[in-house]
């Protein structure tokens, strides 16, 4: 690999001001959504039986992409150990490790149920979509872009993350306990136990793994992640039809957290919708005269960018003042934080 190729790859993984960084992050975002879709469709028994090969292909391709992304982030990280144990580094690792183990040890570990369940951790990667949206927002300092569209974009990404995580947790807390495979395995184990003891034949009844409470036929609502998504939307909007509800301890904990998330998300949405209506009806300024709004809006936006990414904000401002070139700003942005601070130390003089 030549120096120019290495520099290009490093900027693609680390420099938020680089166009190919944004394109690469959009590429990863596509595979995050594709992976979540595959995980959800896998829980549909009929679909999984008829199109299992499609889901298997999606699983392998997305796993390859995520492994390459993880290795790239690790290689270009200023401190590799710090990256491995960072929040985002751990999410990346947990999202690929169970699938990677199953793939490399298919014959020995195919029956390891715990590893198959742990693949749900990949939905945590949707949190990276929100992180990417914030990075893109920070990179927009000084550029003309409708803040309502930017905020709505971040809101929808956050909503998708909440729905995907909450629905997946609900399915594995409840639906996985009475899936056809789980019931078949439970019945087989029960039959073997009865045969050994010489008792009468019994029908296996799934139960709450934490409390041992039986889950009757009339309580088995969450038979797939898409079904759990319907429950999640109903809960987030505080509609509460009551057609689906959790009966296990973990499911109820998930429901409580989803209710609070719904209150927060839709209070934010009403705020965004209110501002949008005010802009559409009364123009760009919302409250106060237009002159004040024109002076205050950029400063408010700048304050937000500075809180999200202070070092890159400083670089953008320096570039706008023609104190450094765009190429110099891009090169500095790809360096570790300590080096960036050292590069900007002359400001204190």
C-alpha cells in the first residue's frame, strides 16, 4: 500500500470533514439497516423456512463488512487498547463476535443457543447511526442547511434505534420462549425426563426464565420481531390498545423503558412540528424580530456544534477566517486529540 493510499484510508476512517468518510459511513449505515431487517425477518417462521438462504447470505455479507470496519477502526485508532474498551469499540465487537464464533465453529457450536440469542446485540449498532448523524451535524458548521431537516433526520434515526432495540429485546424476552423450536426442544427434554422416571406423558408449557411463571397459549403475543414492532409503536405513542402486552419480568422492564422513551421522543417531535408550523406560517424568525433572529440563529447553531465537536468546530472557524486552508484543516482533523490541541496552541498566544 502506497503512502497516498494509506492516507486516503486513514482519512476515510477518521476525518469527519472528508467526503469519503461520509460516503463510507452511509455505506455502513446501509448494512446496519440491512442487518436489522435480516434479524427481524429471521423470526418470521414461514419466511425463514422459505428464504433461509437469503437471510444466510445477508448474515455473511453484513458480518464481513462489520469485521472489516472494526479492523479498520482498530488499525487507525490512535490508541488501540483505548478503542477496544471504548463504548463504540465494545458495541462493534459485541455485534460481530457471536456470529463470528458460530461461523468459524459451525459444526461444534451450531446448537449453542446462547450464541444465537447474543446475535441480537447487533441491533446496538443502530446507535451508531445517531452518532454518525451528530458527526455530520458538527461537520455542517458554516454551511447553509435547514436545521429543521437536520434535527428531523436525527430524530428519525433515534426513533428507529429505539424501535429496533425495544422490539428485539421484547421478542427475545418473550417470543423466543415459545418459538416453535423452543417448544420442540422443551417437549423433547420433558419427554426424556418422563421416560427416565416412568411418569405419565405431559405437554411442555413455556415459562418466564426469571420467575418460572407459565406462559399460557392466550399469553403468547410476541411470535416475531415485526409483531413486537407493532406493540412498540403502540407503546411509544402512548396509545395502549392492550392487544399485546408482556407477561415476563424482563418483558415488563422493557415495556417500562419503552414507555419513558415514548414520552421523551414524542415531546421532542411535538417541539419540532411546532417550530416547523411556525416557520411555515410566520416566516423564518420564530419569536422576536427578523434582525435579532438572523444574528442569534447562527450563534445558537454554532454553540451546538461546539458542544458536539469542539476541536473540529475550531478548525472550521479557522478555515472560514482564512487562517488555515481547507487541506490543512482536513489533515489536522485526522490527528489524535492531543495533536490537534497542540496544533491550535498558537491561539493562546
